[in-house]
C-alpha cells in the first residue's frame, strides 16, 4: 500500500487540492465503495483495485474495532 504521508506531501508541495477520508468518518466506507466502483468501470489495473479493496477492508476493521470513534464527518 502506498504511504498516505508521501501522497499528501507530494500533493501539498504542488499546491494540489486534496480530499481526505478517515476511517472515523461514518460515510467513509460508502465513499470508498463508490470510488472502487468508478475505478472498476474505468479499467484500472487489478493491482490498483486490490489496493482499494485492501483500504476498504482496513476501514471496515477499524470501524468494527472502534465503534465509539465512528461519527459523521467534521
């Protein structure tokens, strides 16, 4: 999995807008599902789809283990 810090640093160094979704956000799973669906129909590589799915699993696991921290986005 790519290091999110490196991705953010690269974008910020280029003054590129960034959209961050955190596992604590109640809507994050839906957002990742929609992104994965769009990616699937955009013919991205199996490797990239696998990476998105792994992130999805990580978010689900975190939310299941931390239900008291899951909330609507700020």
